[in-house]
C-alpha cells in the first residue's frame, strides 16, 4: 500500500509539474493604459500609444451652443495654454451649427493641460480669448480630461 501511495503521489506531482507553466510578465504600460496578456491597451476615454514611453491621452468632447440671435455664424477654437497647439489646427475654426443648436467637437489633448476657448461671430462679436488667442478672459479655460466639457451658451451681450 505504501508503494501505491508513493506512485499516486509521484504521478500527481508529475502531472502538476507537466501541466503548470510559470509565466513572468514584465510588460510596463504608460499612463492611462493597462496590461492584458502581455500587451498594453488604452483605458476607456483615452487613445494613443499605450506603451511605457508615451501612454494614452484623454479623448474630450466639447459642447457649445449659439444663443446669439444676430443671424451670424460663430467660429470657435480651442488653444492649449501649456504648449503650442490648437484645435482645429492652423487658422481653421469650428463653426456652430445654428441658433439654439448644440455643437460638439471631440479632441485628444494631454492629460491635465489647460485649454482655453475663443470664438468670434461674423458680425464681429468675440468670446473668450478670440479666435487668435489675443483677448483676455475670465473663466474661459479648463483642464483636459476624458469627459464632456460644456462651454455653455454664447449670448450676444
């Protein structure tokens, strides 16, 4: 009986050692990313390079509403206050979809960077920092993150 127990124990150990595989995973992911089965992926609400060096940047939605009944379109833009970057790039602007309608734009920004808003209507009214980042403003900047930021209603007065 003792030899049969030894055989069963030996068989059990042999089976365990043959079927167990030790995996050491040293995958390191960047900010706002996670590791799954040896690969890095961006967390929900982020995109970019999930690798260790770069990490993933927030996807942010910005909402704006034209509430200025002056029969003019409003062009608007976002500016990074931390780096030389704008949304949209160059001299292009987003345009509100019409009086009383919400306009949405989605941007990818750097986590925690300060973003400032500026707008100008065809009739010459300006909001925030203007479309050339030349105006001073109160409360027209916000922090980048993976959320929806509502710029509110742009009124004529």
